[in-house]
């Protein structure tokens, strides 16, 4: 993203993917036929494109932008835990995920504010 963003440490803000990133890529595919076969084909096409791009994008972990949410990374379900959420959480928040989960455990210990990929409470889900 460059310029002034490069001066901000990754640990100072929740969104860490500022330094050294030239682009944010969002993969989109639209279709009007909601049949299972067409949906499967279109989603498969996106998954293949995502895989094909792997050599050309950031990794360890492969980063992602939270507002381009990708449920293929995983979701919070009835048996969610910090360790399960860490799989996708580190893609979105890199090394900040643990710190954000600890803050979440203090600010929202009952996990009232949640969605499919919300940050879980650290203290109850180790």
C-alpha cells in the first residue's frame, strides 16, 4: 500500500498487511443459475484460480483482507476454538491475531459480537 503506511509497525494496528504489499486481490465470480452443478462449477473455478496464484502472492501465512471474507479458510461453528480460528485469523491479522483475541476476551467475553469469522475470546478457547 506504500507511502505513509510503510512507516506504521504491523503490531500497532489490527490490519498488519501494509508493508511490502503492492496489491490487494479479490477473486469474484457471479452467476444467476443457483443449481448445485453450476454453483459447484463456479466455486471450483475460483478455488482453482486461488491455488494457481499461490506462487505469486504473500505467504507464511498467505495473507487475506478481512473485508474480502473467504469462508473456505474456515468458520466459527458450535465447536469453535481459538486454535481453529487461528487458521484463518492469522491470514487476516498475521501476528496480531493472538493479541486481538486477548482483547476480545476482555471486551466481549460472552462473544456477543460475532460472525462466521469473528475473533474468538482467547481465554475460553485455548
